[in-house]
């Protein structure tokens, strides 16, 4: 679908094809979470989910880092004629170039075997739970998880969409320089944070902290706020990259522990559907993140360098809201996790 975008004759065809790209990508995450939940014992899941998040975030960071080079290569290729078609616009080449790794990923998926499902007590008694009744019974915890995830997606997708433009506007950097700095932040800041968060949760759990995962999740949203508040006052691009990198390291501590909580608060039989629901609502944050930054930039701060403030405000407010959501029903959430309904 992404390669076909290169041959779109109009905006609406391009839009429809990008929807197809999104549909294909949407299938992946709920299925992988469910697979990993059955492939690993509960005591190993936090690290398994940490590795999942680590790989995904690193891939995004590397993609952003290479995006400037892909754009430059696309411009060079656009001067060459392709048969009777003549020269092709650079943006069409860009779609093709970024699709090159896809066949390798598809081939690796064929090495995965279907795991044995972990049966719950309810299943063995013939009383398999249903999603809607369970949501009604535990609505406060489920709402906290769902909307906490949505709020957490706001800074993630705001940064993915605007970080290269942030360096270009705030510090007048060229696309290759801006994408390189943004990619380094997303790759190393996020990757180190995800890895550290998973190890920290395991370390706390081994020392008797039953709330280890939830404590790490809440801390990941509260600790970067001070750094993000200071962001508009940083005067140099390298300094801004260090502040952003440190903030994203702290913010991404939640990676593995948060997924472990999401799949752990529901019984095994409805886990895939619940994760799907969390993602469906969560992608509201994926829309709001880039949108709010652009809205504040155009209508509030209204200057080329105003992105310093629009990024800071968006990320700070989103982190505070996410921390509130995950703290809202903490005791009830821990009670469900201790109940061991998923195994």
C-alpha cells in the first residue's frame, strides 16, 4: 500500500492508500501483545514487552534519522527518466525508498509459531468472560487505562511529527541536520528509557514492590515535566537535543511496564479485544499530538520560532493528564493485577 502511494494520481487516492497503510499497521499490535502474553510466563512479560517497545521505538527513531537522506536521494533520482514516463517527482521515490525493508519484516513473521493459550480458571469451568460485561464491572480501571494510554500518545506522536521541524524552525537547521538530531533523540533517548524502565520494574518487583509496573509508569509521566517546561529557553540546538533526549528517556520508562498492565487487568480470553480497544481510543492521542502543536503554533504563538512553546505546552499538559489517569484508580488496578485473572 505504501509503494502504491508513489503512483497516486490525486490527493484523495493518496489519502485512501494511506488509510490502507494504517489499516495494515493496526492489525499488528493487538496480535503481538496477545502472542507475547502466551509465549512468556507472567514474571518474564515485562522484559518481553520492554523489548517489543524498544525495537519499535528504535525503528521509528532510525526512520526519522534516515528520512533526511531519503529525501536527498529522492531528489537526485527525480532527474532521471524512467522509460516513457520521463522524470518522476521526488516524493514518489520517497514512498518507494521507505518501503524497501517491508519484505524482510514479512519474511521474519513466517518464523513465528502459534503458542499454546494460557487457560484461566473461568475457561476451565466453561464460564468464558465477555468484553462488555467486564468493562461495565471494572469501568473505572478500564477507563483509566484507556484514556491514560491516549494521553500518553499525545507527546509521542507530537514529537515524531514535529521534532525535525522543531529544529528547522527554532534553530534554522537544514532538513538533513534537523532529521539527524531528531532521529538521535527518538532512537537513543526513547530506547534507553524503555530499556531502563523495564529493568527498573523488574528490580523493584524482586524487592517486593507489587506496584512496580504502575510506579514506573506514573514516574515516567511526572519526571520529564520540569525538563519540558525549560525547553523554550534553550538557546542552542545541541543543548535542546540533550534536554529533549533526557526528557524522552524519562518519558519512555513506561514502555514495557505499561503494556504488561494493559494486558494484565483483563482475563486472557478478552485480552486481544481489550488491547484493540485501548489502541482504538489511544490513537485519539496520535491525532491530537501533531494537531495541537500545529494549532498552538498557528493561532496562539503565531511565529516561526513559536514551535518552542507549542511543543513544550503540548508535551507538559499531556504528561500531567497521563499521570493523573494512571493514578486515578491505582488501588483497584493493582487489585486486578494481583488477582491473576490472566493466568
